C-alpha cells in the first residue's frame, strides 16, 4: 500500500502549498484533493496552476474526490447536495457538470483518478438508480479518461453502493476499466462488514479510504481512535497490489494544525506496518 492522505482534514481552509508540504513531510506518497470550491477552487485557473506546480515539483501521486456541494451551499452542518443519480434529470445534469468542472483541472494537475459518489445517504436501490448510475459513469468516464483520470466508485451508506450492487453496476455497464475506492469506515458501519467488502471488491480496489468510527455513525476519526480492528484491516491490505493507495480521510477540525496532522498521519501508518 502507498500511504496517502486526503485534504479533507483541512476542508475549512483554503488549500495551499504549505498544507501540501506538511502532508508530504508526514510520509504521504499520495494526496487526495477534496473538490470543494472554498477549499480547492477548481474553476480558478490561478489556484489550479498553483497546485499543478506543487505536484509537478514533488514525487507525490494526485487523486481527486468529486464535489459534493454546490458552491454557495457548503457548511459543515449541511448534507451533500450534488447527486449524480438524482431522480430529477436537471439535477443529475447539474451534478455531472460540476464534477466535469473539477475533472477539467486534470489538464494541469496530474490526477490519476477521481472518486465518485453514486447517490446520497440512504439512497434506495432500484431499476432507476441502476440506470442513472450507468448513465453517470458512462458520461463522466468519457470525459475523464482522455485526461488520464480513472473513475473509481466508493461504497457509501446507501443501498446503491453496497459491494454487491457496485459489482452489478460494473458488470451491467461492462465497465472493465472502472475501479473501486473501498471506504473502510463505511464498510465497518454496513451490514456486511469489512471482511465481506474486501473479499467481494478485492479485484477492483484501486484506492482505500482509511478512517475510524465507534460503529454508530460516520465519524471519520484517525485510525486507532474508534472500534475498527486495524490488525485485521492490515491483513486484507497485505493481499492487495502494493500500488494501491491508502488514503487517510479524516474529519476536518479547526484545532488541527499542519504539524499535528503530519504527526497523527505518521502514527496512523504505523498501524499497517
């Protein structure tokens, strides 16, 4: 596994090279850039150039997380608003357009993949959800792949993205070159659990989201701060290709500094040695 960290931990701040330096110095070989405009304004050419220059000057892999919020609606107290499989067509189009705007930054920043969310929390699985998922993936794949960006689907807290349904989406759509971002924290909260998620999705996993919780809600804690058995997780990780990215995706906290994040990240990766 290649250790990495998501800029989600700094979500309330504007992303800049100093924060990227801190994450890199902690030992991160990969950084997931969380696409929220107040944090990373992917529509601002100067912001994109700044990040592109940093990644081109550092030996760090870059991945992207899709936007979850419309520009003016973000708040730590507001649920995500962009839904790629919304029942209303106009909202689906708006969501795909916003994701495409984020992907366009790959013209300068060497993003190797983007993690997509299919549906919001508690989204139900049905024929409509399957059809809308196929359309969204096909549309965004056609836009992303020419830029060298691979599409990855994440397991969420909804029926659409259970391991079984993710595999059905990939099978029905013949998406042989679409991968999986396995979120270990979400798997811990699911009925199937972590072991089943790894076993079912193993052949498709390109990226991991690593964070802890107490088993009742999606806390996004530092590994070792909750109830996940990380020794067991480490055994599963050992069966994956060494190029698999292990991204720490931690909840943002105003009290966290670049230095404290770097120290906690370094300690977290020791759990997987």
